[in-house]
C-alpha cells in the first residue's frame, strides 16, 4: 500500500471473460518476431525439461505402481508449465489452441503452421540442451543410479507403445495441458495461476499420458544414460543393460511423431469447444 490506500482484491475472471482473455493471449503470440518466438520456445523446452527432471527424481526408487508417488511426480512436473506461464515462454502444446483464431478467420493457415514449426523446433532445442547437461552433470547418478534407472524405465515404457496408443494418450495429455493453460487465464494472481494449472498437469502425468515436449527431454535422457552408463551405474542399480536394448533413435522418432499428432488433436478439441461455447459470435469476443 505505497499510497496509504488498502489493496483492492480483483476477482478472478468468469468463464466467458476468461475466454476473451485467452483469445487475446493467443492472438498476441503470432505478432511477435520469429527470432523472439524461437528464443521463447527454446526456453519453454528447457523449462519443461526441468519439470521432467523433477518427475524422474520423485519417481526414482519405487517398486511397482504407486498412485501417490505418481501423483507427487505429476505435481513435481508441473514446475515446468509454471515456469512457462509465469516467466513467459512459447510451448507448442498450448499453442495448438491457435485453431480458435483459424475458426474466427483472424489467422491464415500458413502463418499458423509456420508459427507451430518455429515453436516446435525451439522446444526441441531447449529440451535436448537440458537433457545433455543433465547427464553430463551426473544428474542420473543419485541414489546409486536410481534417477538414471527411472529415466531408462520411463523411456522404455514410452518407446514400447504402439501408434494408436500414442495418439490416444497424446490427445488426453494435451486436453489437460490446454485446460491448464486455459484456466490460468481466469486467475488474476501468480499464486492463483500456479494453483489452477497444477491439478490438470498432475493428472496427465500421474495417468501416464504422452506429452511431446516432455518426451523431447525424457526420451533423450534415457538414451544418453544407456549410452554413457558404466559398470558403476549397472552395479549400483542392479539392472540388466540388455533389458533396455530396444531403446534407440527410431523408437524415439516413432513416439514423437504420433504423440505430436495426438497433442495437436487434443489441443484442437479444447480450442474448438471453447470457441463454440464462448467465441464463435463477434459479440461474444467483445471485438
């Protein structure tokens, strides 16, 4: 209260108002210079990779399926989207909701696809950078290699899924991610935004759904651990290196291709739903 007057509490936005805020938020993205978009996308890829690291740390050391542990790992992973939202960055999965502007005829197809490609490429660069630094720093060795083993097991599970499973899982994951992005538009404060996004993000991670940008870091971490692990790692974990023989470059590409398709569909579904509910008529958008 620098002026001596009490602070005024601002109410969170109701759904129709949040939709108008989201519309402006999405529209402002494509107006940025390409160089700025790419840099912000690199940051987003790195931020999500930080969330992936926390997910692996929380997941490490467990035996069998543990619902509470998966939930805690999901909450840990939400730090990635918290950084994207609060610090400001461009995340491909959230940007799939630009279909709203296509439906409103305020964005041409070419511009949308170019924007998506720049963001996707930047996300990949940022994710790979953090993945490499993580392994070089020995981040996979704590717990006698338990964190690295979690990376290997997670990568093996993800790379072992079929195309249809990956698409379906990608749809579900990005429905929740886009809902997390959407509800942050209603929150007026930073704590409110963090609280709003944590639930949907924790849900998709705990359920084991597939997120393309998260996989850009988790899968390379698994491959790098496999490629660099020495006898100390395998002795400490008690794991059999041959159990991870299926991990490779092409299974990684297979995962990313079909998960990306699913994520695009999932984000599009959320965008279409809220466009139809709140934004399809000019008077609804307030423009």
